[in-house]
């Protein structure tokens, strides 16, 4: 049966536990309603007792009625009824007293303590969630500050280099570029051929072509003159100048070097060399990849402009040069600020103020660039420390949530048991002196027997749950978006250490380390019972987090650290690694495809296995390798230690399915899906068949790609293919 500790999770934590505490508040209201019911019944019993005890006095036989017939049988019958009714009054009084002492008082005391502990736990957990959210906001704020100060430092260095900018011809529009001379290649080729070669200068290789310093100057002059350039604004970081799109650069190269670069791939290699050698830089995106796309923007670096238009040497002092550079930067920044949004104006005003302050304090010990570098470094350190603090706070919050959710589950079960006991006590108290109401009491007893605390608890889980335990770690990302310095929470394809087990199987080294260590430790266990508990035993999340903290460094680690922890903790840490992945091993993009396969009736299992193989073929190679390696590990484990226990295999499939295959967003519908366990069961039982089909599909895909490449290199249709490719490029 599902547990509270694995059913009320969300990305922000608080929205996951809010429905649970709303339901628990409903339980508190149910307790109050039952207390009011018992109080009303006690009041009715006391009122009935008083009325019945007064009957012999108010209806005493007088001489004018039954009292006039002394010894008559009619009078005796009447007086007997009076005494019986008085006895009924005493019985009702005893019932009221029993209800007060044995039903009402114990349940009132329990209800009060239950209400206090639930409200206290709710306040503590929500306070912890708010503290985490506050820390998360602070982390985002410090990240923005770090990025902003890094950009300020970058801009100051750029503006300092632009203190005496060279004259650059005006840029033609893209339409003018397209309508230019058709013999552009011949003109540029002529200019390059006329350049005097100086063997003393270094030779640069760009796109496979060799350029001397003089030829490189001619090349960049033509590119800066013909390729459209302009400003490009990036949110938070500001606006970059001298920016061209990837497709504009590709169009220019194809026009002037169409005999040298006949494919878009070669032209992209040309652009990639410009980036690698520091002449271009990608802005607005993370990375250093050149792409033929209008959505990718590249800034011409100062080194490109200096190569195209060499500057004359200034004889002025370094101090005057720095002052002039900063003044120029302030003027350009002020002109730029007037055209930006309010947010960018604030950033520009800050930079301008800092520059002006430095102009008037040129003789200070710390220059503006050094100060900006120091502030960027300090902001980076604060950001790193906050990320670490946030991760520790998140781990403690998750531990606190798991512990308290388990307590809450026990509290709710205790409440339901108390309601059952109270109703039984109520029935017993009413039945002590009400033998004549036996039928009614039997019905009441039947109603109390209908209460099933476990079923009610399962009802809460099935109708109010909102998500399985799926931690969302915040990963440190440096300014360039490269160095994560962590292992957990990083995509499989972005892991620093990937182990190549074969030509087609690549697995992150952390997964290989975990499974290899566990495989070596299985044989050391004393019994199969102990081995089976490794993958199904509930382990304290705090112990898992301790092991995680030791190995979450972003670099390979020594498996000797595992010796300090029990095997269930090691296995639980591997499961936590899979749960903290941004995307599951079996990507969330194919979750619905796998679900549809198991909702379809197939004539035989072979057709189903073929569909599964086709679906898995869409995964990245590292995901396929990780899945194959993990499934193979469990195949051997089940074969050696659990071949005679299909119930254990089913339990393992259910507990591991969410770690390997999960939806993009949890909901009440996805939490009731059963296909994840069925999918894992098929892989464990028939993994060799499914992965063999997957290998065949990959091989056929490679063969088709090879045929396409061979056909494209055939001289008989080469011209047609080139014309079709050029037409596609122009159309794009």
C-alpha cells in the first residue's frame, strides 16, 4: 500500500502537503462533530431520566382515580407501570453517566491533543517550506547579481579596448547583400591573391583554408563590410553590439567561397573556427557552437576588428589612456541607456555611476576593472555558498517532511482507530440497560463494524495524493554554464565521467560504480532474505543524504566510501540519483508512448516487444546504455537470488519503476498508472529479446545513413544534389 511519505510531494513542497493538512483538518472537524453528537445524546438521556423519574410523583394514584380502588388488580398494574417508568429513568441516568465517563471524556482528551499536534506540525512544516522558498529566491537573486557583475566586468574590458575605435565602413542591409555582385567570390579571391605573403607572420587556418596575417585582414574587412551587424539585447545581461545571426554569416561565406565550401556543414566548421580562435562569440545562449540559424546570434570580437583595421599606437601615458577609455565608455553607455527599458536603464545608470566615480578617482589604488573583477569574484563565491546552503536546507527539509509525513500517517490511523473505539463504546454504553432495543443496537453495532481504518487511509491516499517523492535539487551553474561541480541533479548526457563498456553502450561512471560494488557485495550476505531487503527495505533519508553529500562532487570517487554504509543505504542512494535526474532514464517524452503500448492488445508478445524497442530507440545513447546496464544487473540478481520468488520481483518492479520511468508532471491519473511496473517486468524477463531488437533497429538506421552518404557522393547525381541543397538553403 502507498505511504504518506511517498505521496504528497511537489516542486515547491508546500503545495504538496497543503491538500494533506486540509484533509487532516477535515478529520479534526469530524472529531468535533462526533463530540457534539455524544454531548447531545447525553443531554437527551439526562432529560429523559429526569422526566421519567418525575412520573411517579406527578402521576401518583389519587382517591379520585386508581387510589380509590385499594387492592384492585387495575391499581396494581398502574402502580407497576409507574415503578417501571421510574426504573427506566434511573437506567437513562446511568447511561448518561457512562457516556460522560467512558465515551465522551476519553475522546475529548484525544481530540484536543490530536488537534494541537496536527496544527503544530503544520506550522513547523510550512515555516520550513517558506524558509526554503526564501533561500531559493535569495539564490536566484545572487545568481542574477553574479551574472550582472560578470557582464559589467566584461563590458568594462570591452569599452576599455574601444577607447580609440577605428573607422569601420557602414554596414549594408541584408537585402543589399543579397542583391550584390554575382562575382563576389572572384573579387575576394582576387584581393586575397594580391596580398603579399610575409613568411615571418603566423599562418591561421580557418575552415581548412590557410590565411596569413595580411590575408586575414582582407577577409575580416570584407566580412565586417558586407555582413549585417547590429545591437542584440539579452534579458538581465543587457545589450551586445556588433551582432550578426548565424544564417547571415553562412550566406556570406557560401556566396564568396562557394567553390571551397559546398555544404552547410563545412561552412559551419568555418564559423566554428572563428569562435574557437576568438573572433566570434555566441550571445543569448549557453555554449560555443556555431549553427546556421537566424535564432543564434554571434558578436564580432574586438580582436576581429583590430585585425581588420589595425590601430595606431598612442604615445599618451597609460593613466590618460585609461581615463579617456572610461570617459568614452560613459558617453556610449549614456547614449545606450536612453533607448533601453526601465530595468536596463537601472543597470546602465549603475555602470555609468561606477565609471564616473572611477574617472574622478583615477589615482586610487584600485582601478575600475580590478574592482569589477573583485566584485564579480565575490558574487560568484556568495552564489556558490548559497547553492551549497540551499542544497543542505533542501535535504533537511526533505528529511523533515519524510519523518513528519510518517508521523502524520500514524496520527491519522490512530484517529480513525479512536473513532471506531468511541462508536463501539457508545454502542456498549447504550446497550447495557436497553435489552429491549436489541435490534436497534445490533444495527448500530453493524454500523460500527463497517469502519475500516486501513481502507479509509487508503481512500485518503487514492483521492488526495498529488505526487511521488521526486526531489528537485538546484544545481550550481557558473557564468558560462559549464562547470556544475556536482553529480546529482545533472543530466546523464552532461555527466563528466562516462564509461564506454562497448561501442554501443555508454554508462555514467557513477552508475557503474554503484552497481559493480553491489554486485561484489551480494555474495557476502548471509542469506537471500538479507539480499532481497537491499532493494525493498525502507531506509532513512538522512543516511542516504549523508552518502550523497560525500560523493556529490562532480568528479569520480573511490567506492571504498561505500564500506561505511549498509547495502540498503548504497542502493537507496543510487535510486535517489535516478530520482534527482532532470529527466528520467527513460525520458518523460516517451512516457505516454509506453503507456499506449500497454493499453493496446497485441496478437503476440513479439509485436509488443518490437513496439517497445522502437520506442526505446528514440532515447539518447547514454540513456539506452544506462537502462541496459541496470536491467542486466537485476536480471543476474533475480536469476541467482530470487528466481523462486515472483512476488519479490513484482515488488521490486513497483519500487524501481518510478525511478527509471516517470511522467513529466505527476497527477492523480499518472499516480494510478500500472504500465511502469509492467514495462520493467518485461525488461527483467525478456530484456535480451527487447534489446536485441533495439540493436537491430539502430544497425538498420546506421545502414540507411551510410547508404544516404554513399548516394550523395555518387558523381552521377552530384550536381542535382548540390542544386537541391542550395535551393533549400536559400529557401530557409
